[in-house]
């Protein structure tokens, strides 16, 4: 979804909340602004130890990710565990909540 504002607008609920790896709370507007900012790009990644649970009109998707990319022209690398909570609204799945935890380096 790198730089795909329309895709993010469609998939992220208007009342979305993210608790990021620094413990800060962000809303939909901030998430999208960060993902479409010039100089920001995530490299392709694979979700390890995936978590996939569907409970009626709610789904929990998450796992562990070795995340690399560029932010403001600087390379970064970090390992995180995350969970996204999706809700089916008006027949469409939208992410409503995400929590990210940085995994400490050994």
C-alpha cells in the first residue's frame, strides 16, 4: 500500500486508532499522511508467525515482521509484532484498530 492514498482511504475505517511501536496513538489521517509522505517507503516483507482469527464480523490479523525501508531518505530496520483488528461494515472489511510492539534486539 506504499503511497496508495486511495487504497488506504478505502481499507482504513474513519474511526481507526493505531498504537504505534513508540506507544503513541495515531488516527486515520496521521497513518495515511505517514504512508504517503515523500521519502517514505516500506520494503516488501513476509509476516512470520501469523495470527488469523475470524469471529463473526470481526477479524484479528497479525504476526511478526522484519520491517525495512526508507524514511526521510534514511534506511531503517526494525522487528515488530502487530495485530490489526478488522470489522465488517456495510459488507466491507475495514481495519479499525492496530497495535504495534517493537521487538527488542537480542
